[in-house]
C-alpha cells in the first residue's frame, strides 16, 4: 500500500471519530483502538503470508494453511451460534427452495 492510500484511509477514520464526537456517541476510543489493532493484525498477517509464500518447505506451508483454516472455521462458527442450523447456511437466501426445505438439497443426490 502506498502512502497516498494509507493517508486516504486515515481520513475516513478521522471522519468517523469526528462524527462520534459531534453526535456524542463516545466511540472515539473504540475507533482508535480498533484501528491500531487492525493495523497490527494486518502487518502480522502480511509477514506470515510472506513467510508462507517464500517458504520452500511444503510441510510448513500445509501446516500453516491448515491452522489458518481451522482458526477461520472456529471464528466463523462462533458468529453463527445464535442462528438456527439451516438459517446459518441460508442466511439471506430464503427464497431458494433448498433454504425453505433443507431436505430438498439432497433430492438430486437420491436419484
């Protein structure tokens, strides 16, 4: 990311802080903390991915990718715990027959 893009994204963060101050939302500290945390996480992820893609050891690459997949699945599962089982799969797609009747997804496999 070049300096101009970083500066532009910081402008949006400043605008969010100013709106929070103007409307007395009290979110300024949370916004700044989240911005710093996201910056650190993205830098760490960038270095990790650089290491993964530069690595010539296939075992290391597979191990890191499996770990990332498990962690992502765990985090996604935590976010969907409050949803009923099929609603988690069909969120936003209730018009689909498969989401209204989850068993219909298996109809084509039964033939």
